[in-house]
């Protein structure tokens, strides 16, 4: 992913010359075939698909727009006709575009917006994205052409108004994971789902929206295995795929394949359980943060495709980012903290205190090679400190049952276009609707909840930036987890003479909906 070290976001368009291909290997001037690593059975914004305004099938009220991946994107109108208009305390009016239709031919109006956000908050729907839009307390239709949005904070509403809008008639009063929209999506986006099988989804450009995209057909083919995706790119069977950094590096510059590295707010870190006596000790968590060399992990495991991270907040947040909150490696300091806390090395080199050992399992998704390698690297860094970490590959179903007694190699940064959402769930004391993976140990530094709530309630400006810098300093004084890196996502790409908009800053969710394909209508010959 990092083989070609140029910054693609600094150019206004990217032109890559290589052999275009199709699933059958023939040339297709208006088609892209992309290898997807995730199951093709959930095209529903309420389960997370298209929740950030990036989707060929759906539009949100606003969408991200930027000329580079090195900044938080601007959020510009999509289904909205203009920027939000403040009409009262924490209350906004949003005028909607007219003449918009869904892919089933039905008209888009304010009732669809209200129904989508109402479903996101409905406990019966159990939407995966419920906490991501939690500040949206109410959305009310004002006739067909406008909605009133009421927030629980004084901040900018647009980061919470990116969610793909679905027809009100398609909203169901049952868990979103069971909705028909998962396999039969209906949105206002430039493409519609033409066919769907377990291993392939075919999208076609809509012909009822004026000018058609130059890419008329997009084929997503399911290839879960990293090596298999790389082989299919190399063989010319697919036009692109997301790959682990080292694997992408083996392809770059060969057989007409380019690698493209895209910055993200997608973090990886080690959650620490409350049910383990060692990880429940604040001194132990501090020592583990001091004992890991994050820069070495980025250069080794990620082949340079990332940035060291001590908190969920990366340098992309500018004035709100606190460089002093980045924890430098200090193995001697880590050992001293453990000694002072009473964790002393035993005969086998592993530290103990009161008959309890400094040891714990570290679970990771067995299908994710990057998480595996990060888990192994973290365990290796802990061993010289007298901490026995045992990496174990598992399934997410099994991992979710172990949040109380096992560490987990987690990822996050699902909604990075607002700094308010980037770290709130990860650092705040758990709330009733929290994901099982939001601060699983439920550790919170003294005063941190108050700071997070204050920051989220402030509008943009110097006071908000200063509060977030204080959030970061407060967190690293008593960390709840061990953050390791912000990933740069890496894509292997084939394209026959196309130009397209540069990639933008990416969230935790990525793959072939993002990268060079995040804005398919921008692709031109």
C-alpha cells in the first residue's frame, strides 16, 4: 500500500495507464471489476453502508468533498439544497433539493429524511450506527421540501447528516440487520443494484438522472483472502482491490499495477479488559503505553503505511491535535512504573503481584493479517517488560463474548469527519447503547468524561480546539487502552487511461467503496 510514496491527494486528478479488465479478462471501456473483502449482503445505511455520504447507491443530506486526503473534508450539500440554517438553540432548518427520485422511481421528500433518522434512533431497529448519530435528537418534516433538525449539542450539525437516506416506505420496525434493503437497496445515488449473488454484486449507472457516469457498470466480486485478491489483480482479472501494505508492495510497478496510499483516521489499538487484575491496574496500562515502539510498528508491520498513534486523534485535526500527547517509547520508564506498582519479575521473567501474573490473551480477527501482525508485534514488545501476552486468532462472534476478560486488537474511527465523533465512543465511559467494542474495559481517566462532553457541545473555534488538546493530555496520563497506529489504506489499481478525483481522508470502514473509487461519477476517459 505504500510502495509508491507519492501523496495522491495533492493532485487534482489521477491518471493511471494499465490494462482495463473484466471478470472474464476482456477489455471493457465502461466497466470496473473490483475485488471486495467483505460479504456482499448489507447495502443498508442503518447497518453502516453509506453512513458517511460516500456510496454509489445512496446520498446523504451532505457529502464530503476535498482535494486531498491530508485534511478533514468539507461537508457540502447533496440532498440538501444549501447549508443548514440555524433557527433556534441547537435547532436547524435544512432545505431539500427538488426533483430527486429514488432508484425505484419514487420521489424523494422530507418524510424520507425524517423516517431514516427516526429509524436510526429506534431501539427496535437496533441500528449499528445509532451512537454515531446520537446527537441528532429529532428530525421533523416541514412539508415536502425541508426538515427541522434538533441536536443535543451546539456543534456543527453537518457531520451527523451524512447518513444515506432511504425511502420511508422501506423502513421496517425490526432490526436493521433483517431489512430487505440489505440485499435490495433503494437510494438516490447515481447507481442501482442490478444483480446480487453471494459472491458478486453488479451495479449499473442510472439513466434517469441526466448525464450518465462514464463508468456504466461496476462489478464487486467477493475475494476474502488477501493473497487471492493480490493474485487476481496481478493476473488482470480485477481492476482493483484493497490490500495489506506489504502485499501491495509486492505488486506495485509490476504488470501494469499501481499502488495508491490514502490517509485515514482509521486507528488500531489494544483494548484492555477490566476482568484481568493486571490490565485493570492503571499503572500497568501506563507502562504498556510506554513500552511499545509505535514508530517501529509502523515501519515494520505496516511497511510505513501509517502514523504512530497514542490516542484516537491524528494530526489531520490540525489545531485540535496535541503533539505533546504522543507517548514516546521508554522501556526503562515502563519497567520503573511496574516496579513501583509492585509488579515484580518472577523466576520465569513474568511479573507478578499478590499471586497474580502480568499476563493476558490478545484476541484478533483471524482473517485479518494486519491485525494478526500487529498483535504479534505488540506481544513481542511486552515480553522484555515481563508481560506475557498471548495472541489468539478468533472470530468476531467469539471475540465479542470475551471483552470482559481478554484484550482485543481493535480498530476505530468510523466517523472521522467530525472530531467530536472520532474519539467520543472510544474514550468515554460506556453508555447503554455503546457498541461492545467502545471502551470495552470501561476505564476512564478522572475528568475525561466532562472534557469530552464539553468539547462536543462547543462550536468550532479556538476554545473547542483547546478543549480537545486537554482531552488528549488527560487521556494519556491514565490511558484505557494502547493505541498503536493510524493506518494509511493501500489500494492496488488497474485502469486504462482514466482520470478521477483524488481520494479523500478515509474512515475505519474502507475497501473498494473508497480509495480511487469513492467518487465514481468523477471517472472520465
